[in-house]
């Protein structure tokens, strides 16, 4: 994983940040046992509110640590929901604002393969 972190703004935002890292297959457990709760937030004035990777290790970091290691602070991607009604059962593809990167596909029906949807998304670029 790249050295990048996301600042958690509040508890609701923390849930979305957690979902983001899980969607990236990040191991968000503390020393492999307990999951981070993403409860250190800007709203609460917590110092260690930057969650992500520095030198390959997932943790919550302070701003000072992020700066020392030259880590990139990224924003949580916003979701754009597009419904393609020409696909069976109105399959909904969730795209990030990073150039139509496929984040998730909901409502996969029998006979519709993930690569068919991916091929369609490639045509949108």
C-alpha cells in the first residue's frame, strides 16, 4: 500500500473511512487482533485522527507523524451512483470520483458477469 492516510472528521465519517480501507483489502487490526474503531476524530480534537499506511503499517497517526514521513493525506472518495437500466435488474455500479474506478457492484443477477460491467465502464472513460 502507498503511504497515505485519511483524516477522520467525525464518527460517521470514521465508519466510511473504515469501509474505504476494507474495500482496499487493508488489514485494519491492531497487531493482528483487534480492529481499529476509527473513533479518534477532528470533531473530538483527537491528535491521532489520521488513519492509513505509513511504511506499510496501518495505524492512526498524528499530523506530525504524517508530515515527518512525508505521507500523503487523501480525501475519502465521494460516491457517484449510476444506474444502467439496459443491464438486467438495473444493476447499480458504484464509482469513485477517481476516473470511473469501479468500487462496487450491487444487484448482480444470474448471467451477468463482473467483467461485462467492467467492460461497459471502460467505454465510459
